[in-house]
């Protein structure tokens, strides 16, 4: 993953400054993905649940870096560093005066493993850039946390600094000011001399630029004694409405900032000048089932772009002037997927076989002064493919062959294993997260349907979520080992609520709950028709969960001599196992949707293997997951097993009345057969979802009850009292 985060004028707030330099002291503990002013990075990710104070920044490839550009003499640099399986490589901390030539402050070749250790460096007083860089990766990753650069001690020489109120405006920074047209609005800047001995001499304060005539310097201090301040008063009288820009240059005897430059962003009236043009040539690239990249040609004299998205049809929503929208906000019938200066975007929450429509509007102005050009925006649409499965993927797989189970296993294993700890950065950040209002994200607990709203980066502990092993860790033949592909495999890992879903499911099998002990939104916990304690996910995830469990079984069976047959006896407290018929039933009832197809494709891009039961629904028919052998009868045997698993007879034992129900289908007729094979009670031409049978005339004893459905016959034993 490569994420380059930058700052721009578009983040201005009224009467505040924005610049490319950090004001010292500056620090960051990586609690959000929005970098502080002056901080940039390339290629980094996050350790969401680790660090000196989680989360921490993760460097996982050669060339990954983070740079800090600051405005004045630095004091000590402190940071926490840890390795994660790190060996043989180098991680470098560097300094620079101009950000071009770099000098090494520290080279780390043996950072502590897993435990974050505090380090302190001493930059030169002329340093204005600090860079953390993964110079050479051999094995493992680096975690960086709680970085702080102190303000250096003042020296005897004169040193200029300019503030408006309590906010420093660094040289090269921008200051926003507004006023009604033809009305003068004064602003007082504080000119500081940070030097301890020498006097700061201010030679001039001049204005230049497009609308310099709208500004005037009413006064400025000719001299500022050491450790003292003086006032510079700037008047703004806009001659017209809209954007009125100029540059204020303060000339002094400061040795390294002889010309202190402040960019003045003036607004006459309520709004900045509306852009005259729209962007052009919207083009889509890298179109996959799970990702779309887009770019467009910039428009002239434009400060930024807002991109809206809608599924299935053209957008009619229009942004409102004076409103700064964030990613995830709703505009009419569309959602904001990007707002900023870049001419490219890559929205999240992309799924297979779906048409997406986009509209790109240009804008000028920060904050409440933002002005959108809403006439004839740039529009375009793209449809994602149905699947990314290679067309020859299963050419060597024949379900008629007795070697089918071994052949399918060999197709999906071995594969590229990812780290369990990287699930948040890869699966959640790049696939499962969806935009919501106020630049927040939302993920869904797959078991319950709970939508968890959060601010990036996602942290499992803070949000009380887990990476659920659908094929329980305790079921695995390799339990308790964790650093293995089967433990890390993303095909069976899903985000779930830790306490109310994951903790309740524990290591119980999945099944149909008849007697409910507890519920959490769409999930149930209790006993099934046989009185066994089971966990039942919401309907939307039943097929997904079934395919995840069956995938683990086929992928890892026979590895290191282990059988991955579904457990028949989970533990002393759970002396029964996972019913494969339930899984196959859910598999056919809840077939793969566009989201699951996209997820399969995305994991394939990470692991270089696929869940074959997502790609081919019929494959499950030919595997007996109770012993991982070939099922020669195929779907005939599978359907019979599914019908029997879904056949509910209650009460059993019965006395006067009996209810028959076959899950997800109707009953066309039934028969009750005694131990001598005689049909003692029957009915035909029913076509009912549930059937009530009067059994008051039947003698006490054992019977067989059969339910005939459009898909076949289901049967169970019956006791009449």
C-alpha cells in the first residue's frame, strides 16, 4: 500500500494559517491518519493495536519514509522504535537544512523486537528537516511511535517570528482575511524577536501580487528589541467581491529569513471567486471487482475538486456554496468520495458487477468562503467486472475424478501468507471499510450486522472488535500455534464485535437456533432442534461463514499430515461437532453475492489463492467435510443431507399434534411409517411451508416421518408417546 498524504490551502479555517512547515515543538502519536502540518509520508501503514501508545506507524518496505519540515531551530528529537521480526536491514534517521542533502543522525540495525524503546537524537540548530527512512529491508518491519521535536534554545542573534493572535505564521505560510466589499478591515500581526541579545531591524513591509492594491500596511515596527515584540497593522479593503490575493514581504536583518513572506488570501464579501472552468477527460483505470482508479485533466485557476459518486444512475446532487464537504458526506442523491487538490481518486466500497456514476465539480476558497462551479460538471461512469477469476483457474479440476479433493487442495495450497496483524491495514483499510459522514469510516460485524463508525486508523482494541476465525482456532489440528498460514488466512477472518458476537460464539459450532438464550442484533445463541448449543449468524452472512469454514478444511487438510475434517467432538464441554449439512444448506441458500465475490478477488490479490466454493457453488457437493473424502454422489448426496439437516419435527416425542418444517422450502406431501414399514398416516398436494399433523390416533412407539419437497425427501425418526 502506498499512501502519500499532503496538506494544502484547502484546509484553511477562517483567520487561521496553513503552511507546509511545522511550528516547533511538534509531535505526533499516530492517533489519526491526518498528518500534522509539515509532516509527510510515503508507503507507511499502521500497527493499529501496538506501539508505545497504540497505534504506531509501520514501515514495511525499502524506501518507506516519513519527513518532518519545521520552521525554526530544533531542540532534542525523541521517538520510540521497535522491530517486528526485523533482521539484517537498516532503518535510518536523517537531518537536512534544505531537504535535499541528508546527513545521518542515527542508523538502527538492531532495534528491540516488539518492545518499543525510547531514543533521543540531537539535530543541528540549522536543521529544518528530519526524515525516518527504511533504508534497506531484509526481513521484518519497523514500528515508530510518539515522535517529538522540541523547540531549540534561542541564541543571541536576532530572529524574526510573526504571529496573528496566538498562531505563528511561518515564512511562506498563508493567512486568510475577509471583509465586505469596499469596507476596511484591519488585522494586527505580532512581530517577535526571539533573539536573546541583538535588535531586530525591520527595513520594510511591502505588498505585491494580483490584488496588492486592496491591502495596505498601516504601520510596522522599525526595530524590535531582543525577546520583545512589535505590531504590524494590515488593512484589507476589497475593491470587488471574490478572491483578492497578495503577498506581504517583511524585510529585516534576520540572518536566515531576511525576507519573511506571508501569502495573503483575501475574500471580498461572502464567497471566493467561482471557478470559470470544470475539469475535463475523466478516465478510469485499474478497474477491478474491488477497486477503481480515476483521473482527470485539471481546470485552470482552480483550487480544488469535489467528486461525488452514486450507484446505478446519473447524479443529480449539487454541492452547496459555503459548505466544506468531507469524504463520506451526502450531497443530494450522491456521496462524496474525494475533496481536495489532486486530479485522481480511488473510492472505497467497490464491488463486482456494479455501475458507478461520478461527477467532478471545481471549487475555490476555504471554509465558509468555498464557491463551487455547479454548471456542467465533469461526469463519467464505469461498471466493474463480474469476477477477477482467471478463466483457466479450474481447468485441471474435474469433480468426476476420485482425486477431486486432493486436486482442489493442491490448487489453493500453498499460497502467499499474510500477517494476522496486517489485517487492519490490508483488509479493513483497503476493502471492508466504507465512507460515512464527517470523514469517518464504518465496518460491519459480519455475525450481527452491527455497523461500527470510527475515525482512521482503525484500532481493534479501541473499537472492541476482533478478527474472527470462522474456523475456530481451537478446532485447528495445529492449535495452539498462531504464526501459521491457517491462523493468518484472510479467507476465513472477518471483523466481529469482540464481546457481543465473537465472545458469545466462542468455539461453538454454527447452527440453527431454535431455543434462544441470547441475541445481538441479527445473531442468535442457544440450542438447536437437537438440544445442542450453537451460534447462528445473521442470514446475510450464513453462506459466507459456511464457505469460509469449508475453505479452511480443503486448503489445509493433509498439510503436515493433519486432517482438517470438521470436528466431531469439539471439547469436553462441547462433546459434539460442526454439522456439515448445515454449512452446505446455508451455502446453497445464501450464494455468493457481489461483495463476497469482490472479497474473494481481493484476497486473491494478497494471498495468490482463492476460495473455490465462492467460484463454483457445486464444488461442495463432492467433498465430505466430516472426513475430507471424495463424495461420488455429488449434489444428490449433498441435497439429501441438506434436506435432512433442515427438517424440523416438533415436539419429538409427540402426543396429539406434530409440526413438520423443512428450512427454505415447502412440503408437498408427508408420510409417517411404523417399524414394520407400513404407511400409517399421510397427506398429498399440500405445498405448505409448515404442516401440522394430528397424531392422536397413532399408537405409542417408534416411527419414521418423511417430508417430500420439490428438491427431494427428508426424513427423521419420530417417537409417539
